[in-house]
C-alpha cells in the first residue's frame, strides 16, 4: 500500500485528488495539509510514502517544504511530487533542485498522476511531458563540455602507429604491411586502442591529433623490393626484381 499526503491550499483540489487516488486499491491518502509548514509537520507525523505538493500556498510555500522533506539536509527524506497550475521555469527547476521526485501540472491526465505516485514510491521520478524539453535543455546548458585538449589515454608506441593508420583510413592488412607485423597483431592493437579511447568501434569519429604524427621510426623504414606497392604512375604494373648479375641500363 502506497501512503500519500496531499498538500494544497484549496480544499476542493485536495478532495478531488483524494477521490482520484483512492479509486486505486494500492494507494491511500493518509493526511492532508493546507500549506508548506503544515505539510512538513504532517509528513513527520504520518510518515507517508509520497507527498503531493502544491507550490503557491500561504503560510509556507511548496518549494521550501519540498527542500525540507526531500532535500539533501532532510533527516528522513520523503519522495515529493510537485503538482501545480503554473509551469514557470523557476518552479520547475526550483522543485527539482530542492529534491522533488517529479513535477506535474494540474491538468495532467489522471493515469499520469497515478503513474507518477507509483514511480516516486519505487524510487524513480516523472516529469510532465509539457516541461520535459525545457528540463533537458537546461541540463544540456549547465553540463560542462569536456575539453578536447585534455590528456589523451596512455598508448604504447605501436598502438599509436596503429591509431595513425586507422586515422588515415587504412585497413588491418594495410596497417600490417606498413608496420611489418602479422594481421593478428594489428587486430590486437586495434582492440587495445578502442578500449583505451572508450569508443564503440574503429568507425567512431575521432581526431587523433598529435598521435597521427608521432609515428614510430620503424614504420617509416623502406620496404624490401618484394613488398613494394605497384608503381604510382602505373597502378597495374608490378615491380619485378632484376636477374642476378644483370646491369641496369642508364
């Protein structure tokens, strides 16, 4: 059974909410309050599972009462769902910053109100769809953006070589040929790079920055003749070694 306290300065609103709530067998109204101070006192006496809190009330507003009941300084926090007629930003963000588990408007559908009460009792939260976009936008605005110039993960020299190859768009076989290693070795290094950079896979966009320029000197060694690529001007012409003892024409 979910025990609910209703705090609202209008008796008709309290009675309407109570009648709606008690249509559900798993929820019961255990106390009512006409202002914020009374809500705090009633909550400490009746120990409800959820408090439905109005904002504008004489004798103590709902935001202050929410902070006392659900804020970080509360000795015995109680989930508070703020329900009000006004969707002003200062009410929305003030309620959430003071510890509210939900924010609803009084024109909310009855089923949504019941869902919010059950969610709050279970330790979850629910915000009215009418204000959700504003809450998300404010969260995105306040959240600090990680600096792209921050410290890079520690990669070995060979992992840096492989990362540079990935950044250049080369596949595993080409990277293996560049570094004179087996394909299996390249795959192992690729897995390590992906894990250290915290990306999903090698196709995730990233900018290697100085990593792409810090190639190991071994990756720049000249290839043996039998491993040279096709001639740049004639991509279909293969380089062939000259027979032993044959002089090159000048």
